[in-house]
């Protein structure tokens, strides 16, 4: 979904480095999410934010932190990267103002490799 | 807690053949159910969704899915696949409405010419 932009698209880094993945959206949605995708495991929720002042942990938040800088921006940080955080990361958005049943819209992903 | 199982990791079908991808869910309340497709190098695109009402839902690209409460299933179907349907397919169930999704493991679809 071109309205949800993730940067960078690819990143290779070393163990112990601090990394930030960024997500911005032009959809005007209030809710934003970070997932990671691993082969055979589907997508798992890392953090989600229902508005700028609301941050919630997902099922696998250890080793990650997030910042909701504005309604349109939601960044994911790895303070000290480790190899098992190598994965494909997705940002998603949804609009609660249309009702609780609105689907999530995904960016194209960031492929992160930690050596 | 809700969960989703996609029993088939990989399916191969011939172009023009029919397709059914299986999805079973576990959720205590009325589920919000989704199918997404992921083409290589791209994000997830919504194919269809079920919230209530008619248990047979139509989606984009000629896909449909049927909600069967008695079987806790939400299988995806297409009468005749095209080579462009080769992708990975994810079933998801929503908690708090659709605001938190739990995904299945995914099914990779390969199309033989």
C-alpha cells in the first residue's frame, strides 16, 4: 500500500548496533502497528498505537521500543540488535473512526539482517 | 486467546484448476476474519473480510471465502487460478474488533503452467 511508507526497505547491520525503522502514512488513520514476519510463523505483533499518546506492547515486544512522533509517524527501534531479530518487518495502519471492524493496511516491509 | 491455523504450508496447483486454502481459528467470541495476500517483495493486501451476515463473502481478484461457525473455519476459494495468483496467503482473526490481528502461519501457493 503506497500510502504506508517504510524506510529503509533493506538494512544489513551488525550485532549490538542501534537501528531505527520508520513508518509514515498519508491515510489519516489513527492506529498504527509494527509486526515482524518469520518463515513459518506468519506475522507477530510487536507494538501498536491507537493514537499519539497511546502505546501498547504486542506479543513479542522484548528487545524493541517504539515512538509515535505524530499521528502519521510510528518508528520502531532495536536498541542493541541481535541476530535473532533478523526478519521482515511490517508497519500497518487502521482507521477506528470508521468502526472497529476496519481492516489494516500494510506497508511494503523492511528486510532487516543482523550479522 | 485467539489463534489461527493454516494447515497447509505449501500448495501447488495447475493454472486453471480450482483452489481451496484452509483456515481454522480459535476465538471465544464472534470473530472478525480476514484473508490477505503477499506477493514477493510486497506488503500484505486485503483479499476479503468477514464480520457478520452472509457467510459467503466475495473478495478481490475472484476470491471468495466461506465462514463456517460449526467448523471454526474460514476457507478461501477460487474457481480457476491464474499464474499471477502465486503468492503467500495469510488468514487472520481480529480481537477488539479488527484492531488487533492474529495471523496464521501462511500458505505459499505455487502455480504450475
